[in-house]
C-alpha cells in the first residue's frame, strides 16, 4: 500500500472510532439544554458547543456524511465527551462562551486578544475624590467612564480633564501625607486640595462639572467656562480669564479627538466584520455619552470556511463575556442565533439592548467607517504575515531546519546580583508573538551563595522544567506545544547547557541556537551559535538579523518586566507579615495609618489602638511582637 493510501486508511479508521465514541455517548445523553465538550485522547478540549437538546445535537455529529471537512477532522480526533446540563439554552450560551475562553479549543472560533479595557474613574468615597485611569473590576465607589480602546486614548483624555477641572490624581496615601503642593499644581493640572488650596465645597463643584462633562453635557460646561472667562476679563482679572481660557481649550482638545461622531448615537458599540483569504478582522468602535472613545481590531482564529454570521455570533458571545454591553450595538452583519444571543446579553447586562444592522443613514455611515478600518487592518496583518513567513523561510535556511518553524521559543533570564531571579520563555510564529503562550519561571534551585547569579544554572533549571513537563503532558508531540526551534539569549555557554539538558531528557532532535551580542554588547553584530559549528555573524541591516533582534529583545523585555514585578512584590513583604492574625486588610490599615512598617514597630500601644479595624487585643499582640 502506498503512503497516501495508508494515511487515508488510518484517517477513515480514526473517523469510525470517533463516531463510535459519540454513538455510545448519545445513548445516555439527556434531551435537555446544556454544553458539551469533545476531548481527544490526551483529554484536551477540541470543541465546546451548546445545545437546546443535547441528545439531538450530539446525534447530528454521528451523521458523518452531512458534516463539513472541518468537523470530520474533529470527530476523527474525538475520544471522549463531557456535558454540563443547564436550565435553558440561554444559560448554555453563556456557559459556552465562558468555557471557550477558558479552554481555547482549536475547532472553535477563538477571540485570542481579550484584554480588559481602561476606564476613567472618578471616585465618590473620599472628601476630595480622585480622577484616575482604572482597569479591572469596578469595586470601588464612584463613576466609571469608558471603555477606552487604548491606554493612549485614556491618558490623553485624562491629561485634558486635569487641565480642565483641576482634580487630583494622586493616591489617598500620598494625598494624606503631602505638606506642600506637587508639580501638577505648579503646571495647573491640580487645585492642590491636599494642602488646602481649595475648599471642599469648591472642589465638589469641580467634581460635579467633570461628571457633567463626562456624561455628555459638553455645551453647558463650556458655556459656563466661557461666561466666567468673559466676566473675569470685564473685571480686568486677566490671570483668571487666562485660566478659564486654558480650561476651555482642554475641553476642546478632548472633543477634537472625537473625529467620528453621530448625533443620536449616545452609548453604542459599532462592530464590523471583514473577511478575506480565509481570515477575519472585526473592528470595534466605542461610543459613550455621544463621544467616540476609540477603536480596536480583533483577528479571531477560526476555520477558513466559516460563514461571517457564525464568526460574528461567536465573537459577540465571547467579547461581551466580561464587558458591559451598551444599550445599542450596531453591526455589519446579522449574527447567527441573534435572538438567543440578544436574550443572553440582556440577561447578563440586566437592561434592554438593541442590536441593529443599519442599511442607510448616519448609522450606516458609522458601520461603513468601521468596515473600512477592518478591511485596512486585515490587509496590513496579511502583509505582515507574508513578510513574517519569508523571515521563517530564511531562518530555516540559515539554521539548516527541515522546514520553516511554526513555533519558536526564546529563553532569557533576569536578576540583580542574584536577587529575585526569573527565567522566561516567549513564543513566536508566522503570525507574530503568541503572548498567551509566554511563561515565567521563578528560579527555585539557587540557594547557596556560590550559585547566586549563575546564569547557566538558571538556564538549566528553566529548560529542564519546561521540557520535562512537555515530555509528561505531550510525549508524542501532537498537541502543537513543542517548539520547532529553541533560541537562547547567550553564547556558547548557554548553548552547551541546552545540549546537556536535552541529552539528559532524551530529546535528540531539538534545533537550538544561541544569540549573543557582539563586543561591548554591540547590537547589530550579533553572533549565532549552533551545535558543532563555529559562531558566525549576520550581515548588518538584513531583515533576518532585524527579526532575530526582535525575538531576543522581546524575550529581554519580558524577562526584565517579570523581574521588576517580582521585585516589587517582594518589597511588599515586611515585618508585619510575621505577626499571627495580621492579614492583608489589617496590614494595609496599619501601613496607611503609619506610613511604613518601621513606624508600626515604633508605635505605642495607644497609637496602635487608634487605627481603624485594630482592636485592643490585636494592638497588644502587635506591640508585644515588637517589644517582647
């Protein structure tokens, strides 16, 4: 039998086995709503789906002739099925989107980039509320304005708001310990309430004005500022008039950046989908209080033959899984199962939502603008992928690889004189950096003084942990988690460590290379180290050298960031951590009250009792801990 014939026979056998697994499962499935997960032989989730009737839905998969090629491949890999029953199909849809984001199954439409959006936060839990940028859960009392599409957009808006309303942005701890105005007061971006340069009543008026502006009452605020400026000018108080002029300009600056506005669109998201070459780009515009808060591009992973309505429906369910839904969502296409999706979103948002595909008028122009942005973003991405593929082919030729690498892993270490040592792994492929696959390794083995700062020992530990786990979890290398190339930030020494680790683990065919900077850490004169070969230089200013530099620099950036985060975390530990019964909440109260752990150590018993949340018994325990 030829190789092609053998492969076809094996594929048919796998498909038969997959169908048999599903046929057996169907016999015990309930006729009720729920979510099902298809698993391969390593118990990895292949697909997550929802159903109004679980038995009927899974039975459909056993009718193999009716399934597209994509689903036939999935069924051939299926070795198990798990279900979760729900009370309704709406609950099943909500659970499905949650599980897809958790397991990232390869046969689902996947929203890979799903970071939280920044908001502007204006507090209400302080006599002098602060105005600041916020990410994460909305737990503190106050108002949240957004979302903004990027940190840059929210930072520009914050700067203009500080100029316009002179609200503080410092933390409560800094505010409580100021003795004189900070620089922001000097450059007219704060009214210095920390040192009494403004009364609480006047500051409250500034807060109210900021709330009104952020709620969409632009003209009223600007009209009031203009009137006050005119009045000051008539009274020959030109300094005050100039301050109001600058504040009006700050508000105008915010409005000038809202270059796509439509009357009648108050709170809305505009989402447009463009497909080309089997890929999709979704462009999302955010409008809040009639103001454009920017846009962002998304490139979900999916089968190249999926219909736009299916891609859009899956995207919306995942996109709004952890984000507030506005009252109006304008779309370029009708999503699949629109009514069910709308019911699920309204259940989660607890308010009525309109989902429209406008055909004419100003709203249609908004959608067309989003479509144009989606088309251009996808073109840029495809051009980048083409260029990236060329770099992969050049890299394969340079390093004598059998084929262009699909997954490159780059390793680097970071520490300062041995403190807080970390190793990191970044991952890149033809589509660019895969940040969800990055890994951090807190170094565990360097305990004695002789090994502190030993880069070779750190690299040994990182590679051993990484590939021991790979051998345990995916010994057959079928899960797509093994690299096609390992790059090390370093020279002959790091390369030798990697060769030793691979030999000890029985890994014989792992391509590996070291990338070391030239003399005096000269970027542009990097030397490439390969097993059994003399090191060599790449020609300066070649695209391949720039690509290798990008890989190494990204690993270095991630390593430095990881080390700094670890160092900051270690600084948070203090002598207070050693006191039994002092948890995070009491520790925070003590530090806010006294300013430092040393001040807590020196505090008298009566001073400790004055701290909110510290009882007499706890105060005595703290005092005795330091003065026993």
